[in-house]
């Protein structure tokens, strides 16, 4: 079906210029930007007067099903949070729970303008199923933890996930390998993950250098930082999406840059878990590709990339005591283009261009906190809210229009999720 978005203020993210005009969509792709050609006869029209149209945002690190654990383990130290609260309750979660927990996250992400996300969790077939039904782009990694006797089964599970889901939904679903972290996956296990990544030609999504404890233990055990350790094992020969990278030792940034590692920066989760502030400015200056993630609702406690953008930019300014670093536009690039690269998505995703994938959002600028419309890119990063997003199109399909979900039954999600927490809490 041909769709027309008319009277829009368009931010393509190919540059920081805003243009007024229309956007045409045919099937899953953008057919024009600017003035509608005479031969284009739309069957569906969206009036975007007073709305900004920009590429959908990309959440480069999340655990969707953990929205069931929102506000379940707050204000406690990271290690206690993970080992004494999160892991025990996750042991009670079944595939149905993962489906509904992920659905809560998908609804929240679409509502706040996220059109693609990277997920790491278990029962990942359910993440794939929920994402496909909702129509959101997702790069799914089945979380892997090494334990020798079950290693082969774990590799086989990712192989099955790949065979059944990679490329599903006209390519909106893709699969990654998901070793949880260097402290839960030993060298031999990571070797098996690398072989699997080679065999299936898939990226690797891992938590890396998140906490001070992780660094201290890595130095004690391997005589190296976690980054230097996984590099010495050969992990960086692959496409690696590394979540966090908060604690960096001399030489770490150079390795991340030289090996083209994609870093997912999760500022709110790092703050909330007391893990500190990543050196984003230093990494960016060195040329590291940095994307933005939320991590889970159990450590954030929401999945709103608008909040993440503002926090990322302000933290970088605060950490360097330099208000010129990480400008609004550079921060937007992290949430769009850089995220698409990190997830290994088709090159056109993260920007709006003719012939490119139609993953885009309409944001209502006709609200007090947007006026007087002096610098709309600054408004977007420093003043706007996720709830300003009104319409979301993914792969050419309208999944939310004027805040009404087209693919998601929100009442059912609310009902099912309440039922689940009564059982597992
Ligand atoms: C093996 S599936 C993924 C696994 O990761 C856990 N997790 C969630 N957030 C974090 C984090 O910030 N650091 C480390 N691990 C995290 C999640 O609970 C699952 O068990
Ligand atoms: Zn995480």
C-alpha cells in the first residue's frame, strides 16, 4: 500500500538540516522525500503538520522480559541486585512469562519512538514471536552462560533460534550470539561462541566492563582488563556489540577503536546500579562507534530513549566539565545511525533516505515544552518527552497512529503481566 506523510518537518539524520515536505512510502521503503511526484497516488495519508518526522530510534541493549521485574529490586548494590534478587526470580520465569514481559517492553518502546532493539534473554523464541507480532525490528540473542556439560546444547539452541527466526518478518527479526559476560563465560565457552558466530555469520552481544568488581576480578584472574582479556581470546575478530564499557583501563579505548567494537552506552542503568559514568567523550573522540541502550526496566526503570539521550549528553558534559561535548545532534546520531550499525542492520536504517527502509516516527512539536521552536534539534534532545511520539512506522507498516496501537492489545498485556507477577514474586 502506498502511504503519504504530508506537511512534515523532516530530519533525515543524513545531516542536521530540517526540511519541510512530504514523504512517500511504498511497501517497506521510502519512495520520495520532499515534493510528491505527480504519478504517486497514495491509498493512505497521514497529516504531519506541526510534527517532526525522523528515523525511529534504536535501543542497542535491553532485556525485554525484565519489564516484569520493574521496581522489583531497587536501591541495592549491583552484585546483590544481580545474584540475590534477579537470578533467583528469573529461575521461576517460563516461556509464557518471557512473551508477556517482552510485550510490555515492546509497547513501551513503540510508545516512545523506538523502532528497533537488541535483546539478550532466555526463551528467546518468545521474544522473536512477540516482536514479529508487534512488528518491531529486533536483534535477538539467547543469553548464554558457560557450564561445560550443557555447552553444546546451548550452542544448538542458538543454532535453532537462527534457523527458525533469522530474517523472519521480511527481515525485521535477526539473531545474534549472546554470551552474558566474561565473568560468567570462561575462555573455552567463549571459544565455542566464536565458532558459532563464524558458522552462522552472526554478531556477538555481550556485557563488558560494567562494574568495578568485574575489573578487579578480571585483573586478579587474567592479569588483564575484561576488554583486554576477551580481545586476547580473539572475540574482537567478530562483530561485537559490547554493553556498558564503563570501567576502562589504559589501552582499552584503543582496542575498542582498532577492532571496530560497537559500544552500547546505558547511562541510566549504570547510574541506578551505582556502576558509574562511562567515558563517552573519550571513546567518541577516539572514533569508537557508540550507540544508546536502556538495559532493562529492572535497572532503569523504563525503556525511554528520550530520557537516555538527555542523560547521555548531560553526563558527558558533567564528566568532562565541558558543556561543548556530545552535542544534541551527536547524541541523536547515537540513538539512530550508530544504533543501526551496532545491530548490524541494513545500511539505510537509522537515517531517512529514498530507497531506504521506512522506519520512522512522527513527533508532536505543538506543545508548550517545544516552543518557541527556535532550535528543533535541541528541543528534541533537551526538552521533549517520549510521549510526544504519536505515530510509528516500521518496515513500512503503521504500528501506532495518533498513539493508538495497531498491532498490540495493551489491555491483554496489562492483564497477563499482573497475573504473572502474582505467581513469581
Ligand atoms: C543470560 S540472559 C541475560 C542475563 O543478563 C542479566 N542482566 C540484566 N541486566 C544486567 C546487567 O546490567 N549486568 C549483567 N547482567 C544483567 C539478566 O538478568 C539475565 O540473567
Ligand atoms: Zn544488560
